């Protein structure tokens, strides 16, 4: 399964993340996530699920609120804020994309 393929409905994603679907809607409204839309339905990929886990970690372990997360992300990538271990970064498409850009810019 491709990590970026949007296959999970909002209900399924919420169950996987152990959050209320409203939480996911709030993150979307705040611009922290952008699920794929098919008509009026939202679908989430494994990349989305991983990113939402990072958001939750920033909120619950680092003590940031949504406004704080949005502000910090302007200046630093999420993996440097959350402190993801190398094995997590190795699966993170945002990290891999950024590393690829840095290597091509040098």
C-alpha cells in the first residue's frame, strides 16, 4: 500500500488515532492537514495519519497549542520540533522530500 494513498474515511482515521472526528475537522479548518476530498467526504492517507500523530505529540507532549504549532512550522520542520527518531523519519514523506530538496540545492 502506498503511504500517500487516501483510503481512510474520517471515522476510520479517527479510530486509528483514538480521537473524535471533530478533532480532525478542526485540524483541517486550521490548515494543519488537508485530506483528500471526494464529494463531501474526507479521506486520509497513512502519511496524514503519521502527521496527525506528530500534531498530537506536539500538543500533548510538547505543550503547544494549534496557533503555536502553526507559528513554529513557519520556522522549523516538524521533525526537529517533535524529535522524531531516525526510523520514523525514514518513513516520513515530508522529511524525505525536504532532504531530497536540500541535496539537490547544494
